[in-house]
C-alpha cells in the first residue's frame, strides 16, 4: 500500500467512525411519544446539541419549542428550537446567559408536559451558570487550571457540578414534575451518564468533598468564597436515591465503541484486519502515544500480538499536562509522541483525531503521521522532541502538511486513533 492509499484508508476509517455516531443515524429510534396533552419542550447542550435538535424537528409529530446550546460554529438549522452558540472549553457569558434562560424556560411545567433533553460532550462548559456567590471569572479560572493540569474528564466534571446552579441533576429538579427524557451522545470513558456534560439531568453520586479533594490534588488555587462553598457541604447535588428524580429516563444513543466498530467494519471491507484495543483509554497523551508505538513495533517486527497487515483502533480521552506554550490538542500530542517512538519505522501509518472535528481548541480534528514524517521534519530543521516538550503538536504537523481538518462534525464520542501496520 503506497502512502497516499494508506492516508485515504485512515481518513476513511475516521469518516466511518464519525458517521456512525451522527444524530441522524442514532437519534430517531429513541424519540419518546409526544404527550397526549401538554407541551413538548426541547432543551440541551453540547457540541452535537444543534444537530440533535435538527433531527428531532425532522422526525417529531406535533408542536415543539425549546432551546439548545452548542459551541461556536457547531450550529445546525432549526425552525422551532432556538440554537444558542457559546464558548468551549472555557465558558463565557453567552453560555451563562443561555443556562439562566434554560432554567427559566422549564419553570411552571406540569406532569402533562414532556421535556426532551439532548446532551452531548462539551455541554458542561456550554451550560455555565455559576452557583450562588460564585462568579463566572472564578469558574473560568478553575476550568482553565483543570484543563491544563492533566485532570481526567470525570474529575473536571465533578468540580464543575459542585460549582454550578444547573449541572449535576439540578436542571432535572427544575423540570419537575414534567416527564423528563434525556438522550445522550457519550464522550466519556466508561459511558457514565452522570459524567457526560456533567449530568445536568442525572442524579450525581459525587460530593462536594470529592470536588475539593480534586482541586487539592492538582494544586488548583481556590478563592476563599469558593473554598468555603465546597467545604460547607450545604449545596450538594441531588443523589441517585432522590425521590424528586423518580420517573425520569435517559438513553445513551451513541458511544465510542459504536464508532470503533464502524471503523473496524470499514477496515474489514478494505481487506485489513482490525483490532480494537479499548474504547476508554485514559492517561497522558504522550504516554499513551509511546505505548501504542511499542505495540505497533511489536506487530511490525514479530507479528505479535497481531499479524500484519492490520489496523489497531482505540478510543477514550487522554489528557495533556501543559508545560509549554505551543499549539495542539491531545490528539496531536499523542501522535507526535507516537511518531518519535516509531522513529521512522517503515510500513506504519497512523491517524489521531477528535470525533467532534476539533482537537482541543484548534481548527483541526487531529493529524496523520507517516514513516517519513521525522525525516521530512528534519529536512525543515524541525525537532520533534522540542515540539513535544513545547506541547506544539499542531505546529509540527502543520509544517508537514499533515493536519486533518474536517470542520465541526456536530457529534462527539471523543478520541479516535488508528494505526496501520503493513
């Protein structure tokens, strides 16, 4: 297989993975029946929320109203459901205003009404309504610190829930006594519904004490009022045994595993045997990159644990502890580390992309690497290790012309990695 064919093969796997978890493909089968009497209100948040709302409108029978919040540039055309765009991953005033409006929107509902909540990854930052006594700048500061320190998404969302007036089940309380159905696209390892977008309509098993411990673990500097808010324990989220949430239902309509299986099917159709390592790999992106490289080299040299030719697939959400000032998300960081560890070994090609089409806060989904990537970089005077130490995977792969730019996909099941070993 020549390099161009290898590139097309890997991009095809990524395309198959993303398409398999699109709202159009996954959502219609989970739509609830409209209420016999009463309103049908749609709310939601996430990078896929606007696309989900558009699909609801397309397939719904009867009147609809409502509002969803999505990331800037991730909107989709809707006629009855208002689409608001806000900032991600660090929240802004637009997200705060939208969250406040959403809480107002669900006031005064009755048991005859239906609330359909559409949740996907990114919703936590997009629904940014600080708890009473906490300011948006304080939440922004904590959010930035958590994103840079290497905390897992579960840890980040635990803190977010306990500093919020809407997350961690609080939105569900506001919807009562209406029938509440939540449809979710999972972007979290393990597909825990209470972690996806910080679970605004799900009971929360975590505690304020755990949120405080996470901040302490990573050395997050908390203002006195925030510290006291968490220490007091007086503002807990509703727990799984909360009777006010009885009768609410939720369905996870798309997962990382679905995307990996779709990519595997595409690989088989092309005559390449796929192997799915895991849909929930976590850890430092550069460490996970080195680990994947070691496995790929074992396959290339010894046909162990898999025989060539094959493609190794994995998903999950890695983290990056930011030490430099370069550009690049966790997929570029993973791929740069993998490239260094492969050291130009012939016959190994790889792709790492975020399924939402945005790697971190950059304009690319991820990148590709080839056996000659290090040599081409050296010819330009680029040091792969220096770029890695500066957290500048974007700069490295941009110089090589190997960024993958898909634009927003309007879905999100997190990282997608494919390593082709010929």
